[in-house]
């Protein structure tokens, strides 16, 4: 079995896709954390027990 350019390119594509997906996952985790914090903030603002 020989390792020609198309096989090497396919491996590079997999590596690039893996890196892209890792970046995307981190962005989604960051967004999810921000949304959790925002929802907790707004929920506390709506709490009827909280007096201003």
C-alpha cells in the first residue's frame, strides 16, 4: 500500500476539521456559559422575594 498525495491530503483534511470542530466546541461552551449566567441574573431580577 502506497501513501500517495491524496491519502496525505485526506489526513490533513481530517486534522483541519478536527481543529475547526474543537474551536467551534469551545465557542459553544463559552456561549452556553454566558447564557447560563445571563439567565441566572434575569431570574434573580424577577424573583418576587427580592426587594429593591
